[in-house]
C-alpha cells in the first residue's frame, strides 16, 4: 500500500512539472529601462527613394521606430548601423502620458546605439535583426525621464509592406 501511495505522489509531481512554451513569430521585443517590452503590433515599410527600411512596433500607448539602410548588392546583410549624430539610421521611441506625446530620439546626440539588420527576405517579404540604443527626451519634456534605454532588442520576421 505504501508503494502505491508513493507512486501516486511521484506521478502527480511529474505531471505538474510541465512547461508551457510560447513562440513569438514574428515579434519585436527588448529590454526597455530594465523591463521587458513587447509590441502588440508591428510592420516594416521600404522607402525606395532613400533606400531605407522602417520597422514600426506598437504597444498600447508606445511606439518604437527603427530606421536603417536597405540591403543592396553592394551592401548585403548583415548591416550594422550606428545610431547618432549625422547618421541616416535612427531609433525613435514615443509614448503618451497625461494626453501628451513624449518623443525620444537617437538622432541629436553622439553615437549611442546600433541596429543590426541580419536578414532581409524580399521573396517572403520579412525582415529580422537586433538593436540597442539610448534615446534622449526630445524637447526636454518634464513629464518624462531624460533617457530611454533599450538593450537586447530583437525584431524577427516582421512583414514588409
């Protein structure tokens, strides 16, 4: 009888030790100011005139935009874009607080981040890569912090319009 009770408890313990695995394919996420940030919607658009691609990701009140060069025969993937003063690449983060939009950008300060475009698939129309940056409060709005920091950012298989 003891063996049956022990077997019962062991089987209950083993059944309760399952892990639920979820996949985010496609997705945009990163660590924003030391907290996980994940978008609810996302898209990518190509600007053929300026040879750039823009990845836009949105959560409920926040928007992340990553602009980087479009791959070409002379500039294939992976492409590392340094963000900062004078760069055609930039990262912008904005959010709404107290009915005001706070904007953070990398374009006005020294080199302070990068975007790596690791894959551009023109056949399936998807784009993937990584990013990290510090963006600065545009206009020094007192409702927001002076800096928003993103680390360990990933955009994966984002559909290109």
